[in-house]
């Protein structure tokens, strides 16, 4: 898994650098013909960048991860890393659609629980609901308690995200922060 983590983190770093270069050149593109050409080249480099991560994601989506332990390890490494780069949320959502059909190991459930708790504590992002839809298959008493404690947070954003996540628990549904 460390190999995949390194690949994913490197992919994130390179794409974020290419994106920064694109944005920097965008701001100067009208200054001269040279600046416009630099912007076009930065856009081309950004659009055309592909790494082993892209190929692994494509394989996960095309082949599925049920019968391939390496692709499964990659998919869960991606979940664990939770990278943030252009279109990474869409990639995560696509992988989660594959993950939801698996019989999960305890370590995999823990990775998904940690992702949800991290998103509750920081920010939800666009795919938060996609992630929360996995709660019925990763539910544990400890996880339920962790979300309930966050639902009692004095931070209104954390409290709101925790309440949203709690609404996905199958048995308790929308629980009030004082339920536990």
C-alpha cells in the first residue's frame, strides 16, 4: 500500500503544480504573444498529464476491484490518501461506487470511517454524500459514537456535517446529538 500512497501523493503534487502554472500563466496571457504561448503550453501540459494513477483508476473502473487484490489495494489507498487535486472528487466517487458492492474487511471499513470523520472535522466537499452512503455497510458502535460526539460540537459546521452523516445510519436514522 505504501507504493500506491507514494504514487497518489506524487500524482496530486504534480497535478497541483501544473494547475498552479496554468493559473499563473492565465493571468499573464494577454501581456504578449510569448505569454499567450506559455499559457497554451501550460494548458496542454495540464490536459495531457497522465500517470500510473490514471491508469490504475481506469482499470478499477473498467475491470472492477472485486477479483483483483492489487486494484482493491489501490482503491483503498486512494480512499486513505483522500487526495485533493483537479477532478479528484469525481475519481473518488467513481471508486466508491465500486467499493460499495464489496464485502469489506475490517481495515477497509476503518479507512472509510476515518475518511468520513476527517471530512466531518474539516470540510465535506462535493462528494460527502457519496461517502456517507457507505455508512450502512461500515457502521459500528464506536463509529456511531464518534459521529454523535461531533454532532454535539460547538462548531456549527462540524455539527451540521455530523448530523448529515448520522442521517445515513440505518437503525437510528436522524439522531439528536443527545441520543448517545
